[in-house]
C-alpha cells in the first residue's frame, strides 16, 4: 500500500479524506460526501459553472485549461447525447497522484463526475483507469456499485427526477491514451491514436457527442469547490491559479511522497522543507518539475512558485505536478536517454515527426552516451528535437522534444564529456539503458 | 453481434461479457476490457479468444487484432504465472530500479520478456507504473510492491514461489 505523507505546510482539500476510510460510502457521507452533488442538483448548471469559474481551477492533467470555462463550452442543446469522461490513465513518468485519489477517495471521483454531468446536461459519465491500476479499478467499481445502491447514481438520483449513469473502464497499457482524443478512441474500442482537432471534444467528442474530458484530480476537486465556494478555493492559490494541487515529489529527496500544496508554493521549499532535502549530503543537480515531459530546471532556477504562469515564465511547465529531484551522482545524458527511450516506446506511430523523431533521438543519444558521437551530433540532437515541436498531431511529439532540448541546452557540458570515444564518466553507467 | 452458442470462457467470465457489451452506447467499447479480462483467464490472447470476441462484439477478427496489437499489456503468447514487471523509468531509475531489474534477472535466471523453465515467473522491464513516489516499484501481475531493496525483492519472490503472493484479479 503506498505510503501517505504529511507536512505542516500542506493545505489539505482534495487529500483531506486520504487515510480516513472514505472508500466506504457511509464514511464518505460522514465526511461531507455527496453534499456537493445535492447542492448541484438543487442550484442547477449555471450555479455550478459560476462556482467552477470563480474557483480558478485549471486542469490538473498538465495543460492547465480553466475547468469552468471548459464546461461552459459544451453546447446547451445537442441532438447527440453528451458525456463526461474522466481521464485516469495516469502515465506521465514522475506522476502518481491519481493513484492515491482512486485508492483513498473514489467517491470524490464519482461525485465530481456527477457534478460535471449536471453542469453540462450529460446523462452518462465514464471513468477510465490505466490497465495497470486493476486494484484501483476494483475499488472504483465497488464505489460505483455502492453509489447505485444508495440511489446516488442511476435513475432518479437523490429523488430529483434526473438520471445519471457511471461506467468504469480499464485501459490496457498505452501512455498515448492519456491524450484526450486518443482516450476517446480507446473508449470506443479502437487503437488509441489521436483525432485531428478541431472539432474539439466539447462539440464532437465521445460517440460524436459533446464531451467534457477532465483529469481525475480535476474532477475530484469539483465537489470540494462547491462545498467551500469557488472564491474561497481560489484564495488558497495565486492569481489565475486557484486552490491547491497534489504534487508528487520523487527521486532524490529524504521524504518522497504526494503532498497537497497551495498553487504558487515555492519549488525550492517544496524540495528542501516539505520533502526534506537531498539525502546523504549530496548536492542538487537538476529538477524535472512536472512529469518527464517538462523541461529541466537547474538548482539556481528553482526559487520559483509552483503555478502554471510562474513555471511558464521560468521556461518550463507545471505539467502533471510530478517533481523529480536529481542529485549530483546522476549522468544527465543517461537521464535524457531514459526519458527519450520512454517517448520512443510510447509514440503511437500515427504521425511521422513523432514516430521517426523519437526513434532518431533515442538512437543518437544512445550512441552519444556510449561515446560514439562527435561535437556536431549534439547540435543535431537539438535540431531534430526542435523540428518536432508543434509538428505532430498530438502533444506527445512536444512531450518528447521539450525535455530533450532542455537537457541539451542546460547540460551541454555533460554531453560534451561523452564525445569522441570517451563514453560515460559516471561509474554507474549501465548496459541496460543502452539496449 | 451475438452471444456465441459455445464459449471458451468460464461461465462467470462469459456472463460478465454478456453484461459488459450492454453497458455502453456501442458494443465495441467493451473490446479493450474484454481482451484484458480474457488474457487474465486464458493467460494470453489466443486465436480462439480473438475469434470469440469478434463474434461477441460483431466485428471481424482482423478488427480485433488491429486493436490488440496497440496495447502493451495485451500479449499473444503466454508468460509466467507471475509476471514480474520492474519499472526503470526516471523516478525508479534514480532509486536504483535498474539494480532491482538486475537482481531479478539474476535471481530468476531470465532476461527481459523471458519465462523461467517451470513457467512460474516471467520478467519484464516496464515504463512508469504510477508509483514514482514509492520507488523503486515493481508490479507482479496486478499487485504493486513499493520502496524495494534487493532483500525485499527476494522476500516478495519467495512468497510467490511458496504460493503466498497476492493475486488481485
Ligand atoms: S517512474 Fe517508476 S513508477 Fe513512475
């Protein structure tokens, strides 16, 4: 069972039921569960969307799009049925926050799905979990069954005359399915390749109907926002970045774990105070701040607030909230290689710049790490990555290129150390990565 | 699109599939879960599995194969009874995930995507499994093992060998 952590600097909103037994529906109800859904039924869609907009909540999957606005884009009248789709395909390396939500607070996901459904006038919601999360799917399935048994889902929910169905779904191993249009393809029983946009899901989505797709954390936050009020939630964070989010701090820190911190919380403090700093008296070398696709930061760049805008200003992204901390013992070329190896493996092959680009990057960095490169290969790696940017169907191409560019830019000297037959100066170089 | 007269699945799984195809606006939405659940029961996606799922959903076997080949968890060959999946992605790599992988290779005497001669274990190096803050992490079939050391890994393997391992399905 994943370890839970705690720190006085945390502001527990979404994680406040973690470790409280809230996977059981009665306990969830005791802890204010399903109150927000009832308020939402009573007060109606306009109120829900107004509160969501006031909350300043931005998508927790990584893109950071304002949730209230996303919900408001769904047309009121639609000939085709509308749907809510919860993205629990958590697969961005460095990210394990939704894992804890499904484990400790599955009803918050269900209640959030229902609230989103009420807001847009959908009658059906899907909760999609990555295939590896089978034990969490079982927890979700039980929670859904319990909610049906109480009359919170199904026909005439809470005696309101409104119907709402929730279906859980398993994936079967594919990072790409975390992309929203690929997720819809997968749920329709197809290969998870992205769709061309526009049309956007809010207009033509799942089964051709208007669809709201949100990350599991975003959805699970909605009930809390309705309970505490959008404005109160917004105040916890920074301007245009409402509330808190779950940050998973992993790698070389004393106390790795998932911490709920206010948006805008200082990254340096998160690493040194909240997660306890770097073990063994080692020096910090680099931080990947928001999952493996976000450009790396140097130690002198981490005195920055963890919100979408401040991170963008720092030349990187808030991403998925997965902060990966790297100490001085790590070869950054090896780290770059492991990163690109992942994207090469996960590229769905649908479009050429990503399929070929990730493959060539992997091959080039592999060769460089082994000592088989010359100086101009470093520029070639950067040139190749830069030419993938913005030229692919979906963000996977950028997700592979952005970190690569960052590693080359900020650790060029380490790339240089490997050149002309020298190979990796770090003794923990391993054959395994070179395969 | 029908319920086949005879089935290769257990009565429980067949009944589950009968229901599954009715849950969605289109039957085909049940395809990915059906493939995974079939694999859980049969051990891999055999030709017979493909044929029956195609009939149940009302698509061609080729359609089924087209989808099957996309998803990394779906396989067309058997693996060990316990498939040991070691994450070596970034957070795990920083916490010696490769050390755990090497340790498993040595203990089990097999490499990546190989099966022990007795069929009990297979080994796989996998991408991030969503346990990064509890790295290094391993999944055996569907069960997670976190914060591993070589010693802890030995204990986990020993438990499975002795038939005491967790088995979430
Ligand atoms: S990197 Fe190993 S579980 Fe995420």
